[in-house]
């Protein structure tokens, strides 16, 4: 799991205010002011706590991972309750919802992230994986093509997820049908990516804009 934004910048903190009191004989020492958190501060703290849980969840397995994803989801929602304009928080609501199997909720969250930050590559890639979870293959293919035009590294990640998904579906008696065409498409895209990567110094990790 890559972390598009692991920590919201400390620059979100408000500037401290120092009050100077002037007496009859001169200027007194400034009185200490209590620290008051703004909604943006609270959103940042909840977001960072959620990212911490995601890091732990990605390393865990089974019920322990699910519990951590659930905890992270709650914290990202707390962040958005304080500031609903954070695309990174919406993206992680999508990520944790997807990990918990709530694909429709994940898609809605990715859509919100992309409405706030058009072209947000992380959200496009994650949404592509959510489409796979719902067996919406054409939508997953479209997500890959969008990424391929702008972020080769994430396009490659989604293509890898597609290969794994096809393998899992083939191993599942109730898996998706008509996988052969999709498998051929994946192989063709991998071939094209390999050919074009050789034309750049950066290789497959390069970004074409």
C-alpha cells in the first residue's frame, strides 16, 4: 500500500496569537494564551491517526487487519466531519471501505475525492481495484487507460491487480465468466507497456503527460 499523503502538513496549524498588555509604567510580559485547536487541526490529527492504523492493517492479517481498517475508517470519517474538503481523507475512506468489502461505499468515496481533486491518480488506481471487486471489468480497463496516460507506475500496479484478480476468478468455481478476453487484453497491455517503457530512461515508472 502506498501512502499518497502519510501526514497532513503542519502548515495547517493556525498562527499563535500573542497578546501584549501595556501598563502605566511600561510593557508587561505577554500572558500565555491557551492553545485552541481549529477544525482543520482536528481533521489533520484524525487523518494522521487513521493513516497510522492503515499502515498497521496492511501488515496484519485476518480479523486483526479488519479491525484496524475499521478503526482507520472511523478516524477518516472524523477528519471529514471537521473538514469535508480533504481529498486525501476521502481517498482513504474509499481504501478502507474497499478493504472491508464495502465496494459501493468505496466507489462513492473515490468519486468524492476525484471531484475535489480531478485526476487524482491514487484514487483512480484504487477505484480501478474496486471495479474489479464488483466485476465491472470495462470500468477497470478504463481506469487503467486513464492511469497509463499520466502515471505509469500506478498503471502498472493496477495491471498487476488485474492479473491477480483473473487468477483468483479462475480458481473460484463461482468466479466471473468469459475471462479469456480480459486475460488477452491484460497480456496485450503488458506487452505495450514493456515496449514503450524501453523508449524512456525511466522505464515503466515514468510519467507521460
